[in-house]
C-alpha cells in the first residue's frame, strides 16, 4: 500500500509540475499549412483548395503571433461560421468567420450608427482581419483569466483528456 501511495504521489506531483510549467510557458503546437487547410476542408469541403490554403496561412500566422494552437482557431471558426466569411448572426451583431461582435469594438461602443463603426463592421467581413481580431481576442481573454484566476485556460490538455474528440482530427492530419 505504501508503494502505491508513493507511486500516486509521484504521478500527481509530475502532473502538477507539468501543469504549472504549461500555465506559464505554454508553447503552442506548430501546424503546417497543409494540415490546417486539410482541417478546413473537412469542415467545409466546398471551399476551393487555394482559398483553404490562404485561410490556413492567415490562421497559422495569427496563432504563431499569439501563441495558440491553430486548431483552436479552426474549432472556433468551424463552430461560429462553418468557414463562411459572409456569416452574420441572427441579431446582426456578430460578423464574419469568427463571429466577432462588432458593436463591442471601438468606435462602435460609442456610436454604433457612425460611419467609423460601419467601416469597422465591413472590415470584419475580410477573413484576414477577422482572424487577426479573433487571435487578439484570444490573447486578451487569456490575459484576463490570468489576472482573475492566476492562470490562462488550458484547452490543449483538456482536449487531450477527453477521449477521442481530438484524436479523430489528429488522425486525419497525419494522413
């Protein structure tokens, strides 16, 4: 029984040290353009190959700049718009690939009817702009979580711990 307790304590200790290091020095996995473009094609097979590759390059650039897994962006965009850059929410406030709520962006907060706000809204239909804003939002959310709870959310480890949800996509990406 003592050996079992020692083993469990060692495993838990390693897991805690690993978690602590990840919380402060997380390095996002690197993905190739081919992998991300393939994932986009799984989500929306109707997107032409050249368009998938352009979207993948924008996602990878934003993910590298903001240190998150490009597949996190893939999951957000797949859920929010199905990779449709012209998507608009039912209430009309969420725009583009990642469904960015334009009324919360400056200058729309001050005056949603202004010409400047109309320009912000129109720019969010541009996929590259929408992806950049999504990436900045992810970074701001991580900073807020770190400030409020002492660490950023760690979706990578949660996904790895939840059975085969991530495994199916990883299988396709290795093909």
